């Protein structure tokens, strides 16, 4: 899957809310950590940009924890945005959902941004473009929180993806097969490459705050 192939599989979408927490170690805690990292610098009435907002899980977590924040969420998949609306329920009026990529987001400036479980679908140049466009929409010093598949420097992607697939369930052989399919479609980068891209996009103070098998998360500032 890449930037031109958003989530459209009905089975994947139907399982997203229940299935994603099984696949990502500590997903609810990741959302809470992201919210706390945003809140360190965002005002009480912050405007937050969420890139890859389809599904609505992080939006719901953020909106419940911060009742005075407002959000713009962008995602290329109309069915995933429909799912986000259903997940948000009565929280929906505080969220402006827009179909498209980061270029579809308003210019801001925003008080913070997140891009969770999204950048690993993008090739390097598209990933750098996305990070630069997020940076352009942030106030100076505003935080960005990202998390997605990445591997330790010197590590083998197949090994780490297999561990993540095993965490999601199934025997080792099934995990290897699942990891092989992921490796074919995901341009997984090393942690050094991830940090370099964020710096190239203009972010500073890039710091790792989360790691769960092949998943890594960073916080930085515009």
C-alpha cells in the first residue's frame, strides 16, 4: 500500500477499531502519550492537525482528554473517514474531517500535529514532502508526534516485522508470511533515517519516546 492506495478494503475497515489495538503494542497508551506530548506546548484551546485521521481512534482519545481542543483531520480514504465519524460520535462537531493528503489541510497555523501509523506507507520523497507540509502548517516551536514501523539501525526489517506480526496473533510461520507481505509493501526505514528525514523537514529536538517491536514513535518541534 502507498499514498495512492488508501484503505478501501471493507474487511480491513470493519476490523480496524477492534484489530488495531491487537497489532500495535500499547496503542491506547501511545495515544495518551501523544496527547501529553502535545499538551506540553499547546494552549488549553489548541488547534491540532491530525494527518492520517481515518478510523478516528487517536482523535477520540485526544478529544476526550482535552475538551477544549479543536481538530482538523485529513485522510485519503473516504470509508476510513466515515469510520472516524462513527467512532467520534458526539465528539464529531469539534473535528473538521477532510478527504485527501496533507496538502488538503488548511494552512493553520496549528498548535501541534500528529501523524500516527501512517508515514510507513509512504516512499521516502513522499514522506519528506508530508513532513515538510506539516511543518509549514505549525506555529514556531509547536510539537509534532509521529509513530509508525521503523527498525533499529543495523536491524533486519524482516525480523522486526515478524515480531510485530507475532504480537498481533498467530504462530511463528504465519507471522513470517505476514511480515514478508508487509515488507513488500512498506518502505520501512531505519531509526537514523527517520530522524534525518524529520530534521530535513525542518523539525528540531527530535526524540524517541515510544518503541514496541517494529513500531517507533518520535516527538519533535517545528
